[in-house]
C-alpha cells in the first residue's frame, strides 16, 4: 500500500470506522428479512422443534380504521363463545414490537456455537468456557412468544368463562398474520376491508396513529396509503394462513356471509346484531364524520388506485 493510500485509509477509518466494519455494516444494511422469511429460517435450522399449542383464537385484521371491524367483533361475541379484545394496548404496538426481533433470525444468525446442548447443560463447567454469547435453546423462544399471548389475552378470557379468545386489529399486516399463525397453528383469521372513500368519510376528523408517536394519520393521502398497503398484503397473502377474506359491504348483507363465518369458526352468531347501532362513548362522539372536500377525495383516489378501482370502488360523484 502506498503512503497516499495509507493516509486515505487512516482518514476514512477516523470518520467511518475500519474498512472491514464499514463493509460488513453496508452489507447487512437493508437486508433484514420479513417475518415469513425468519420463520422459514427458524424451521430450517431447528426442524425438530414442534409447536404443540392447541389454543384456537380468532384474529380480525382490517385494512385500516372504519372498516367494520368492530361490527364483526360484536357479531363473533354474540355467539357467547369468544372474548374478542379490541385493539388492545394499540399505542404500545405490542404485537408489532414483539414480532420484530424475530426478523433477526437468519440461516446464519444466531451462530450455532452460541447454543449449548440442553441435554448436558448442567454437566458442563461453563466457568471455564466462552460464554460471552450464551443462548437458551430456540424452543424456549417460541414457547415464550406463545406464553405472552396466552397470559395476556387467553387467561383473562378463560377467567371470565369464555371458551375461546381473539383480537381485533386495524394496523396489522400480512406478515403479522403469518407470525400469529406460527404461534397458534389452530388460529383462524378474518381479513376485512371497506370502500376507502366511505371509510375515510367516517374517519375524517380523527388523528390516530399507525405507529405512535411518529406516524399519525390525519390526511386523505396517509389514510389511503395505509388502506392500500394493508389490503394489497391481504389479497396477496391471505391463503398463507387459515382465513376468510371479506368486505364490509358483504358483511352488512348478512345471510350467506354470516353462514360462512359460522361454518369457518364453528359457532352460531346472532344476525340481529347487524341492525343494532352502538353509539360511540361521549368522549369520542365529536370525532369522525367531518366534512370532506373534493380535493381531499382526489388525493385519496391517488393513494388507493388502481386497487380501489379493481375492487369496484370509485370516487363518488
């Protein structure tokens, strides 16, 4: 290496770290796998780990707010079988945050040498071994994720006398559904969507978050992009989990669609729930249904098309 090259290297490393570290960081950036890829890697690396969980929850995943998810939640709870929790601790983003670390599992990481043989763990003198990186068996990672949901959602439902439990959400994407199916092999999913123009008219005036506190949704464009992102994922991936995919408009018709839901979940629901409108709590009564200007609807159309048009949803007027 010439003197000039050496000087350039020293200057580079003074600002950006060693060349090797910079190269490795650059190589890794942007490569974090999706949850589906991470779960696949988990099974490839530890094929003997079985999930024997027999819980059979239902997850209602809607493509954004004001899509009829609460109506569907009420219909399921009319069976008397389910306690379906409604967007629990949404500001905490527990499902999103709990699932995110799994994306760090690849076919190379964690390194196999960081695990010890569980069968002979106590027989090893670990005080004389390299233990700076020492991981419990991966089966406990899976069990821990399952136990979190069972403790927080299943146990209180069971304590109240319900046979089954579920969660209604409006922010979770298809990757989160795959994660939940991995945890609960017997789970069922219902994906729900609504005409985005009608949904936004109902939403307008609210200021909720896709991620608190840095990703609020208070414009037509933000609302439409979230709707399209979630629904594109549901349409492309709903067959990867045990699911039904239906629209709010279908749900409101009752009849055959309710029978499909009953057969899918093995329950009986009351159709009269469709006719009973539940008023918002007074604290929320002033939110939503604000006037929507034509320019806003045009911005919404730009965010939701071409998907909305393909589904038969067109700009009013």
